[in-house]
């Protein structure tokens, strides 16, 4: 109930005096309107007039506020564009100090301009894609080729700046996690993405060249991003994922070429996601999965060509997940699973061709996983199982062809696991077994033809 309503209700209860027979002295006899009615009409008119004035002022202030907001937004956009132009101009300057200022200016603008943050990030990534003579930067000496050294410092600053916006303790309002990073075709001679978090978006190193230095992903977390090194060339540099965590997303080296250098997943925990080396060509260098823990996820080397270099799974732990060397050609190099522990999951060399490489399982322990050489061809390589314990799981050679080369079992201990060779396709060059092992084959060693023994 409004104040006006209450007033009207109150006035309606006031008794109206009866008109007198004769006019009151001093009052006009022609006036028949009570005084309170006149007062009420004036009050209502005043209230209505005030309300109309207030409503008009409110509408006017709303329009003024909207115009002010539009003006401020226009001015903000103008200033941000001016900052963008200034930062871009600094990045294009010849002086290294100016370019360093441009890096920080562009990063600061990305923090303040959410609507154009991806554009600012793209500019910083584009700087790294500019032509860069790595060899000249490496050979630069004091007083000589100073520009190359300075240019390298600017590039490392760009990488460091991006990393600082990807670490977990970066303020949420200025974090760049989830944005795309385009390094396609860039030349790297170092850099640091340690402890960065890649939860979404795409990080693209396609066609990049690594000829020296180390690009670190130490302790990085991959939970949803796609990190691609597709077609990258490793001729001397290194990429290190030491102690990183891969729980989702994909890290891809599809069709990369490794002629020298190192790609290391030492101590990495892979509980999900995918690491792909499909179509990779290894002619040198080393890929490390030393001490890696496979509890989920997938690692693929499908149709890779290994003609040199090394691939190590030493001390790796397989408690889940899958590692596949499907249709891989081993014509050289060294592949080792020394001291690895196979508790669960699958390691498959399906349709692999061993024509020259060396494969070693020294001191590996098999107590749950499935290691399969299904339809593999052995005609030149050396595969050695030395001092292994087979307490569970299966090592299977179904459809394998032993036509040449050497497959050897030296000092094995069977107490529950199985090595199954009953269904090999070609046995013209049988595996070598340590003296006495075939005289009384252990229960877990299942051989083909007349040498086969009933399953335990």
C-alpha cells in the first residue's frame, strides 16, 4: 500500500460537517468546495508531477550512461590497438633491446586484451618462425656476429615468456593454457617449457628443425592438448620430456626424421592419451623411455623405419596401456627393454621385420603383460632374452618366421609365465636355447612340432 493510498483512506474516515444555514462570516457564500479536497488535489498533482520528472531524469541518465560506456569502450579499443602497433613495431626493429621490449609489450597486451589474446600469441609465435641461421648463432664469438647472439636471446625470451603463462601458478585471468601455439617450420637451438600445463588447444612443431641445444618439457603436464612434431627433423638437438605427465591428449612425432640428437621421455608417467611415432625414420640419435611408467594410454611406432640409433625402454614399468611396433622395419640400431617390468598391458611387435637390428630384454621381468611377436619376421637381427624371470603373462610368437638371424634365451627362470612358440610359421632357423634347457623344457616353454610340451 502506497503513501498516497493510505492518505486517501485516512481522509475518507474524516466526518464531513453539515452545511450551515447561513454563511460563516468572512467566507464567500458562493464557494461549495471543501478545503481538504483542494489540498488533496494539489498534493496528488505535485506527486504526479514529481514522478514524471523523476522518470524523465532516469531515462535521460540511462541514455547518458550507455553513451558514456560506448565512448569508453571505443577509447579502450583505440588505446589497445595503439599498444599493439607499438609492440609489433618494436618486434620488427633491428636493435635487440627494442625487440626484447616488444616481446614484453606484446605479452602484456595479451594479458590485458582477452578478445585479441590469441592474436598477440600468434605474433610471438610468428617471431620464432622467422628465418634463423642456427649455425651462425652457435659459432658467434665475442665481437663477432653479435647480432646472431642477440637474436638467440630474444628468441629464448619469447619461449620463456610463453612458458611463464602456461605454468599452473600463472594467474587464471592471464593464463595462456588452452590457446594455440604455432611453431611450424621454426628452427630451435634451445628453449624451456618446463612445468607448463597443456590442457587443451594445439601446440604445433610440425616441420620444425632441431639441430642443437635442448628444448625442455621437464615436468610438463599433458591432459588434453595435441602437441605435434609431425615431420620435424632432429639432426643434433634434443627434446626432453623428463618427468612429464601424460594423462590425455596426444604427443605426435608422425613422419619425423631422427638422424642425430635425443628425444627423451625419461621418467615420464603415461596414464592416458597417446604418443605416436607412426612413420618415423630413425637413422641415428636416441629415443629414451628409460624409467617410463606405462599405466594407460598408447605408444605407437607403426610403420616406422629403424636403420640406426637407439631406442631404450630400460627400467620401464608396464602396468597398463599399449606399446606397438606394428609393421616396423628393424634394419639397424639397438632396441632395449633391459630391466623392464611387465606387469600388465601389451607390447606388440606385430608384423615387424627384423633384418639387422639388435633387440634386448636382459634382466627383464615378465609377470603379467603380453609381449607379442605375432607374424614377425626374423632373418638377420639378434633378439636376446637374458636372465629373465617369467612368473606371469605371455611372450607369444604366433605366426613368426625364424629364417635367419639369432633369437636366444639365456638363463631364463620360469615360475608361472609362458613363452609360446607352438604356432610359428617358419622354423628353419630355430631360436637358441641355453644348454640343457631343451633336454627337460620347463613348463612355461611351449615349442612347436615334436618338441612341444603340454601347457602347464
